[in-house]
C-alpha cells in the first residue's frame, strides 16, 4: 500500500468511526495497521472499533498500545484518557482489581496538572467504585468533583456523568423522585450523541440497572426503547445492541414471554461473556429464573452457576429453587448470606423472597422481621415495584396468621401494582394467595375464581411446577372445595342438619350439594358416598 492509499484508508476509517460504522472502521483501521504503524489517535480509534464489534481482547491490547505511545511521547493528558478508557472496559468486564490499576495510572499522570476533562472521567470512575462498595460519602465527593470539573470545562459528557453519580446518591438516600429526575436528564446527552459511545453505554447501563433494582419497570421500558433507537444510528455488529437486547428480554420475561425469550437471552449472555460480564451475568440469572419457573431444575442450577462465575449473585432465584426442591436449609442459608451486609435497597428483592421461604419453613419470627424490613424500604423509596413486593409479603404473612380480611386488602393492592408493572407471574402468585384468604374467610366461590385465575396464568406462562402443584390439590371427580367439605362431613356420619350447622349453610344448600356430589361420583346413597370418600382419601371432619 503506497502513502496515498494508506492516507485514503485512514481518512475513510476515521469517517466511518465518526458515523458509528464500527465494522467498516475496524476493517479499514486493521488494514491500515497491517500496512504500517498507526499513530496513537488512530490506535485509540481501532481499540474503540474493536470493542464495538466484539473483539474485546484486541481492543484492550490496542488501547494499551495507544496508552504506551502517548506516555512515551510525554502526552500525559492523552495517556490518562486511554488509561481511563481501559479502566472502563475492565470495569464492564467485572474485574475491579485491574480497573483500580488503570485508575492508579491515570491518577499518577494527572497529578499536579490543571483540571481538565480527564480529571472528570477519573472522578466518575472513582464514584462508580465507591457505589459498588456502598461508600456514600466517597460517592458524594466524586459527584461534587465531577460537577466542579464539568462547570470548568463545559463538557456535556461530564455534565451527564455528574448527573449519574448525583442521581444514584439521591436514590440510595430515598430521594427517589429527585434521583430518577437526574438520571433521566443524564440520558439526554447520550441520545443526542454528546458523549463518547463507550461512556454513553456506561450511562445507559447504570440508569437501566437503577430502574430494575427499584422496580420502576415503565421507566426501564422507556429508556430501553429510546436506547435501541440510539443504537440504530450505528452500523455493523454492535456489542451495545446485545446489551439492550438483554434488558429488553428481561422485560419480556416479566410480561410472560418465557418461551420466546429463553433462547435469545442465553445467546445474548454467551455473546456478551468477556465483553460485558455484568450484563452477561444478568442474562444468565434471568435464564435461570425462566428455567426454574418452567420446571427445568438442572438447567436453572447451571444458569445460576454461570451467573455467579460472571460476578452476579444468583439470588433470590437459586434459593427459591432449593426451597422448591425440598432443601429448605440451603435456601434459607443462601438468602441470609446474600442479605448480610447489604443496604435496604439492595436487599429488597431478597427480602420479598425471604418472607416466602421463611413462611414455608415455619420461621414465623424471621418472616415477620424480613417483612418489616421490606416495608421500611418501601416507605423510604416508594416505587411501584417496592409497593408491590411489600404488599405481597405482608399479604402472605396475614394469610399465615389467619388474618384473612387484612390479607385480602394487602394482596389486592399488590395485584394492582403488579398489573401496572405487567408482572404476570407475580400476579398469579398473588391470586393464589387471594384464593387462600377468601377460602379462609368462607368466600368459597370467590376463592375458586381466584384460584382458577392463578392456574390460568400459570398455564399460559408454562409455569409447570405451579400448574402441577395446583392441579394436585384439586379434589377428585371435579368436586368443588365446598362439595369436598360437605362430603367429608357426611363421611363421618353427620346428618344434613349437622353438616349445615358445621359449615354455616342451610340444610337446603346441603341437599343441593349432595345431589351434585352423588351425580359426580356415581353413587346413590350416603353410605356409598362415605365409602367413596374414604377410598379417595378425603380428609375427615368432625
């Protein structure tokens, strides 16, 4: 390649990079590099393009080479920016130790230099690490540093990064409206193309994670749609499209599209592994949840294990699976260990599932303690998801305590929130509890309707363990729950009057139920009906 051709290729590559045509930029820059050495600026472009097309290892190596060239040339500011790019790449891969190493290099290069944009990016990553270890004072200091530098440099990207840190600090302190307002504003430069794409991706992932953690699924849907539209401006194989796809499939799973989502979310997790391990881990966790709910226990355990290797703790799903498999001790131990040392917000989903497991194990005091802690978190943050989780947990507690009227009020509130969030599986779980509450209060027809609703949703979703569990509890021969109660009384030798007094219904109603029972089980006498009841294991009343 002669000098003119080399120049033309580089010109085309730079233009392609500027237009977000990562595939063309990567191929052209690779071609130019094979024909001769690239300068630090073009090496940086090649490193960025390589990351976007999924060549992560090459991206790291080329960006590190750009750093070395800049450092050797005495360009401390430029070398520091490359070090910060590398820190971000390692951070998204989940390697905090290497991230810290690159941050140390950037800090060394920027020491005693006038504050510039690189100082702002450094402060942002310091804040991200502070958040990861729940150090709010350090997070506040980092946010203030980024704000000061943004004001001095008038850089839109730094303004956005400041809003991210300040918004996260607000959320951690329960200032939910203010926090989400800042995060919403932080997304505007992202969608306007006002910041480097790699850092724009970091902002998007942070905002989406906050929405998911707090159960604000409508905001999560809105920003995922907007970011997918942003991704459409880029051409070629774009890693970030895969990240958006994972979050879109998470939402699809919430709405019930498990069969459609399972293959796609597994493929996305595999594609992102080694590129963005945090999101890959989220994908494998979601895959485990799909499989757990569909009854693929071995597949679920494998997916949860894969999530753990990528740095994502597979809770509460793994413990819920252990509980369903009969290993209550392991389930409770897993949840208790995951909750230890976390703040209320980070524990919210774990607390909700912990109430379910504790009640199943008969740990009434623990269930009450976890439920109260969840309600405290709900009062502090008050998002739709937290309102739903807290009301669901309280309703389950009230059913267990035979406080049926209170349980109905709590569970109906949870159902309203879940419907608004489009959480199909959780809605079914609430209807199942509502059936228990109404049955306990003597409203048998209402209970039957709620139970049928839960079963219909489970069938629609393909939640086979839940379908089998509810079907197994059905009375034989198509008897209703009230008919089963009448037959159980008759089987003990009660007269119609005694049955009526026991069940607080009229003798006429008892006679009507008996006529239906005889027709369903194919007998013509009370003696034969009693024998049938004993043969089919109906519980005795008396």
